[in-house]
């Protein structure tokens, strides 16, 4: 069932939630052993925790920039926050796919594209365009892409990000006054706060089920390993040495 994006926290609650996520960050991870069976989940944890660190840094920066009235800076960081959340959303989707289909090839291929993807370097897997990830969130949360596009109008030096913020016309006098957020201040702040609050709230939604999903992925790894299929699924292009 699709869910409409709603503001479910105020800014103070969002700050408190972010503080909680800071405390929950891991300072190190280690594989249970060097056995191949633990490789997929170890890489998953490595990447996912790095993405969480990025999320927290961007959210923290957005709060700071709002506090010093640098709204254009805040809209840049909060759009990056939405992009980062979309990566976390897709990680969750990949885990669910692996559990449902009881195989790791698709999971492994896509995780590698997220972790190491490159636009031009053929030695690396092809990257996944961030708009593709944004649209994956949109499928279950209608309005997510629309709000991302609104933020993009400010991020790019279009009307909203230039004259729509810093120049005000004087009507019949044919004059223009300039100033920091001389127009459009309430609107840009509203868009930033909506994106910030929802991103932090949605992170909590994902994390509530994440640990259980990872355990299920680990179970799939063991099942595939016992069938002798793990190596072929996570190294599909590697030929056996003779």
C-alpha cells in the first residue's frame, strides 16, 4: 500500500532523533570470520554504516545552516540528505529481494554498483543514477520526487535560486533591491524543514526493521553456501582455476 508523505515530527523532535542516531553509530565492524559466507553481510554493513555517517553529517549541516540563516546552503545539504536516504531505502529493498527470492546474485550486483559504481571507468561497475533511486522511493511514497525536484530548483542557479531569493523589484519605480533572502524566505525554509523532518523520520522507519532483515540475509548466505552456490553468486564472472 502506498503511503503519503506527512510531517510526523516538529523540528525539535527531529533534532532529538538525530542526536539519538549519532549515539547509535558504530565505531568499528568486524566479520565473524574470514569464511566466504560472511562476506556479503560484512560488505553490506560496511557500506550501510558509511551511508549512515553521511546521512548524519548532512542532517547536522542542514540544522547548522538553518540556525545561521544560510538557507541556500541548507537547501543544498538537505537535497543531498534526500539522495542519501534514497540509497538507504534501496539497500533495504535489496535485502528484502534477497530474502524473498532466496538468492544473492541480484543483491550482490546492485550493492557493488552502489558501493563502487562509476560513470566512465569500465573497470568498475556502472553506477546507479541518483534519480533512479529517488524514483524507487517515490513508488511507495508519492510526493518524494516532486519535493526533490522543488529543492533542485533552488540548488541550480535558476530563478528560484537567484532572483527568487536575492532580488526584489520595485514595481513602477523600475528599481531592484538586493538582500539576503529579501523574498521567498518563508517558502524556502518550509521546503527545507519538510525534507529534513521527513528524512530523519523515514530513517527511523527503515532502521526499525533493518536488523531483522540483515539476519534473514545472513540466513540466505548460509543456505546458499551449504548448497555450494555462494561463490558463483557473488563472483559470477570469476572462472575456476585449473
